[in-house]
């Protein structure tokens, strides 16, 4: 199998940083805080670069969805050996609402546009721990998925994969094109070398894409949830399911049909409320 | 970029010395740097935290010269940072170099100091060597396939370097060297020796080594006397012209001084972090030490001196890179100020740890021991004062 690999890389708060909640309780402090590439994404990049070094694939394309600063993350991928980068520009409110469903739609659109043979992602991001993007991307593309991979080997146009699952290790064989998500023990990511860093900074091989309807990506970024304090709800303090559902619909979240959103009612203020609709 | 290197959990030493820069404080080393420099710094910090910090105590106690780790560093481009790329170097500036050594030093001062000496030797051959010499020696040095030592000091000439006695007598197409060098870092374990010797006037089978010195710090690099007895060295190995040696040696030392000062900086930076973390954890008299005003003020003073040292070193690196007229003086100022202040910072950090600071289980004592010698070598701080006063009092 020789072709193009898309590697998703996410810019997250560095794992060593002590997280602080914002005073208005809407999230965590990110301004000025040290960010770096999601560790599982690093493992994914390393695997892609290794495949290229073994001449099993031709090109490694690093993709990141986010604001301007996501370009730093793409540069890190380039410095590790990726060939080029794609920055999907998502900022402001759109970025706050960017979750696995939106990212997977973007990746699926890009995979078709770039004619990718393989999509390599980290199994989850260390900020939201969703563990959804890989699976959703595969579903949208109707491609096989090899998640929690701890060993990957290409055999012709098939992939042999060892997955780390609750019961132990699972060996599967999937067709290409496919989506693979990297688990911890897949490999040990390399350091960027000084020459590669210099090359990656001089190299302007990063395209900019905007995921709105005016470009070819045509991905709608619609917020899926909204965080409110229970006291702010209209319709009194009755916490029955029906009342909450009514409130969610009233707040006009404009959900796509067939979107699955799950309710969880928490104790205390400011619990995120989502709902089955 | 730490996850996946060993496993998710960091070991004790790495956690202790890992610099947890969340929101960068005033002492963050990344302020004022370009994006590219921040990337270099990141790699160097990560390498220091993952490959060096976990071993620094062991290297110190067992006096191990960490060849494999240094070769890993060389693979990243740290073997010839300011050597030209055509012979395998990374072609970076003095400022980039200072930033890198400062970061590496947080992992192990002694090893970083040796790497900086190795870099200086590679640079000398790169800058003053002819085509054949550069192609013969530089690639292996940049990859650390071979290691280098810089031999200037002798038993009888330290500060008074110009009075060195090691002689080189021309015999056909060889020089015959006689004399001995003292306190040579890496001596006996390295492959390429850059030797300053006297060809005109006063001045065996070859080269031998004294016993390995037992030192207070810098224990991850061996230090020995290097002895020449009728040692034949091909004329083809002479860098530059006869009589040019002293000049070359001094030029090498300007950069060397910035590098050593940068190593002190990294140690002080790490020590301030360690002290800060300790103050937030240790409780006495019913509250954490961080509530004690004297210690708050002391920490503030340490941080201020740290940033001042850093700025002076980076300015000196710029001056050297641009070959400014004040370069020599400012490099001496940077070395003098930074090595003195950073030692005081590390010493204060040890004091803040109380009795624990004196135990070898804690990294801060190794930083103190390792950087103490920076006030002595690469030109004592007294010689630095000589150079600076000369610059101020000269008539021209």
C-alpha cells in the first residue's frame, strides 16, 4: 500500500501543567498557558513517519483544527518528519464548540479531498478524553477502524493490528483505507532534531482551510451543547427529564437531525446538560 | 513530548527537576525568543527532563561518562551547534547555543558543560582549520562518533595561559610535542585533543594520562592530566599558522565563557523551580514556607538575579555573533556576573530546603556542587575582572 496518510494532531494544554478553572466556571484557563501536541497524537505522527521510513507509504500529512496557534502543533509534526501540514482554521466561538463530531466531519472531508489511504489519530485527547474522533471518522467514511492500536503492520492492502482492550490483546486484520487510533505502547515518539525544526519553520507547506460552506470542505460547525446553571433554567426548578428537554429545545440549539445527544443531570451548579432529542 | 518515552509516570528525579511552566512566570526562559528558538529550547528541555535528569545523580555518584546519552544528543544536532552545516554542524547562532545549553543544563550541569567544551573544540577546527582538517575531524565530532578535549591549562600555567610550556618542535612533516596539560575535561576518554603548544623557543613515544581526578562536582566527565613525551603530531594537524595559537585559543574562550555561563543559568533556573516547589509544600509553624516573608523576598531576589544573568548572557551571545567591538568585554562580564550570581542562587535554594537540601537524594546539592567550578574555569572570575578593567582603562 503506497499512498497518503492523514495524521490528526491536536493542540492541548501540556500534560505537566496544573489546570485551573476559569473564575466564571465556563472552562479552564488557557490564555498564556503552555500548550503542546497531544501525547497520543505524537505517537500517531511517529507511527506515520515510521511507515514512511519503511517505504510503506508515500506521504505524511499533518492536520490540525483550531485557531492560529494550531500551526505550532503542525510545525512540531513537520519537525518529526511529516511532509506537509493542513491547518483548518477554526477560531472564537466555533473553536469553543469544536468537538469530536465536527472534527471527524472535517477529517472525513479532507480524507476524500486528499485521497488518503490511512488516517492515523491518537486514541483520545488529554483535555477532553472523548475517545470519539477516530471512531466517528471511520463511521462517516464507512471505513474499517483499528482503535487502541499497540502494534500496526501493513500486509499488502490489509493491515494487521493488535488492539489493547479490557480483556487483553486483540489481533485483527482490516482492509484499507482505514482509520487507526494510537494507544500508549504503539511506539516511543522521536525528538525533533535541530535541522528538522529549522526546515519546518522555513517550510511553508501548511495550507489553510476554512470549514464553512464557501469552501470545498462544507462542514457545518454547530454547537451541540450549552452549559447553564440549574437556577438559570426557565420553567422552575423541577428537574424532571421532560422539563429539561423542553428547555433545551426552547434554547434553540438547532441540532442536526440524527444527532445523538445524551442527557446527564448533575448535582450542584453549572453541570453540562445535554439531552436525547 | 514526554509521554511515551518511558511510560506515563515520570520517575522521582525527572518529576523533581521537570520545569512545570504552566503560565510562564517572570523567570520563564522562553520570554523574548523567536518561534524557532522556542522550538529548540523545547527539544532541549524535553531531552534534559527525559534523558538526563533521571540519571544525573547516578552519573555523579558512579562517575559515569554518559557516552550513549551524549550521542543521542548529537543525533538531535547538539554535537556541533555552531559548526557549519557543510561539515555536519547545525549552523546556529551563539544565542541559539546559549539557549540550548541553558535548557540542557537543567538535566545535568556536568554533562552539558562537557558537551559545550566538545562543541568549542569542533568549532575551533571548523573555523580555523583548512578544508582537509574540517572534513577529517568535524563530521565525526558533530555526530559524537568521536569526543574532543580542549588542552590549554598546564600545572604551571592556569590564569597565566600565555606562559604555557608545552613545546612543539618541527621535525620534517611532524611536530614533536613535549610537556603536560592539567585538568583536561574528558582527558583519557576522548578521541581528539585540541592542544595549545609553543612552537618557537622553549619548549616519547607519545601521549599519556595522569590519574583520574576526584572532584567535588563535574563527576560525569573524567578529568586527567595529559602528558606528551616526544609525541609526534603531523604538521597537517596544525590549525591556522604558527604563532596564531594564542589568538585562536582566546577566541574559542569567548564562546566557551558564554556556554559555561549558560550552564550556570540552567542550574540556577532549575534550583529556583525546586526551591519554589519546596516552599509551597514544606510546612513549619502551621503554614507553608511560602507564607514566610523572608523566604518570599529571598525567592524574589533569586529570580531577579536569574533574569538579570540570563539577559546579560544573551546580550553577550548577540555581541559575539555580530562580532561587536565590545564582544570580549561583555562575554567576560556575562561569565563573571552569571557564574557568581547563579552559584549564589543555587546555594540559597539549597538553604531553603533546610536539612533535606544537604542530602544527595535531592538534586539541589548537585547543582550547587556542579556549578561551583564555573567560577574558576574558562578563565577565573578574577581574570574576568582583569579583562573588563583593561577594556575600561585602556587609552584607545
